[in-house]
C-alpha cells in the first residue's frame, strides 16, 4: 500500500462527506451509504447527500438504515475527505459540484469511486474500474480491504446496487454472483429488496407507462442498421408518478427484440430532456452519450439535451450513427 492511497484515506478518515450523483439510483446511493456506514462504525463523522431531488427517492428509503442522508444545503463547503460515488464527472453532482474544487483548495482529499468508462478522473485519488458491473462491487472490495464487518444494512445497500446495475444479474459475472451470495449470507432478503427497489409501483405507473408507450416508434434502419426503438415521457405524462417510475420506462422499452438500441426521452422542462440509452451488445452507447455531452457505460448511458422532440431525437440518431461497434 503506497502512501496516501485510497485505503490510507479511508483508514484514517475522521470526517467524511459522501456524494451520489443527481437523481441517485440504487448503485450510487447504496454505494455511498454502505461505505458511509462502515466509516461511521470506525468512528468517523459521516454525511451522505446528493443535489436532486430534495429527498431520497421512495424506492430507496429502506437503504438509509442509519439516517446518514442529509439535505444538500447541509453539506459543508469543503470536507477533509470527500467521496464521490458512481459519478463520472463533477457536473453529475449538480449544485454540489463546487464541493470538489473547494475541498481540494482547502487541502482536503477527493476520492472518486466509480465504474463508468466516461470517468474524467477529477479527484485527488481514484478507485475507477469500468470493467466492474457496479460501483457497489468496488465498494465491497474497499470494505474487505478495510476489514469492515458486512452487516445486513451494508449488505442491503450493496445488493441493491448489484441487482439494479446488472439488470437483475443478467449481465453479472461469476465473481459478482459470488459477491451477491456473500450479501445474502449477511442477511439480505433478495425477494423483498428487489420488490422494494425494482418491482413495486403505484397504480399511477400504469397510465404513465401507457402514455409513454403510446409514443413508441421503431426505426429499423437507425443505429447503423441495427435498429432504434424510442419513446417520450412528457411532463404531463409523468405528473403523478415518482422519479423512479419515469426512470424505469427504459427497462420496458429495451425489451424489444427488433432494435439494438432503446432510447427514452424524459422531459425536464419546456425544451429540456434527459435521454436514457440502452444497447443489446453491438453499439457502444457510452460514446454516443459523450458526443451528446453525457456519458455512461458501453451498454447503458445517458445525456441531457435541449430542443424540440424532433431535434433531440435527430441528435441521438446522429450520435448513434457514428458510435463504434463492439
């Protein structure tokens, strides 16, 4: 172990802020909470936060067993140790992005723990591996190096990251399945957790999904001839549902066998859209997303776009036309 390695930082930490990206998913928030709980058990003062939305998404509330999450306005301007989880670039921290440079300027350390291929290495220390299926995999390894006990609340957070970022373990390697087995042995109830985080929806989800799927269109010649299926979720369609319901639409659309790439455009404002891109295995959508100002993984990526529906769809078509094949 070299001086001032990531493990050194965690071993000696006494005051730690852990940040997840805006609109955190189970991997981002679960990774931050798991590592935060382990550090708290070692005696550190710990806070976990994110910029948007204003509170923990309902489906993820069961992960914060230790009440570590604080509001964004309670995050100090700088921290002795700032840990950014599952966040490839400071912009993904939203209004908390300024904490990165402020921490560096104050002499603190910024540890980036992430598995995105688009990570920009913006910290002072990095645990970044784009071959890992989830940031939770990297956090579990750090906890093992720390010798941290794997209690049920920590295991629950990590399992949530694994099950979501591997699409229900469909894209998990043998080593990740072994990691999941360890988490189950630590007390995780896979059925209950999966229902809470992935499968549990209010009735309002069905009308929203119906409206979104009503916009679905298949373009067989797009995406370099491998096919593109896309749908739009407008502000009106999403008015009565939670953020996680909207984010889950792409998991329905991606199941269409006629298209290599699925794209779901989610309206954020009159001319603002976030797009989620999913590929089966032939096109690197992370490169397409970076062309559009976003990022992500080879088979799952996203970006924020501005324009009319036709304009943002054209931008995605163009980016996919130039994306490399896998």
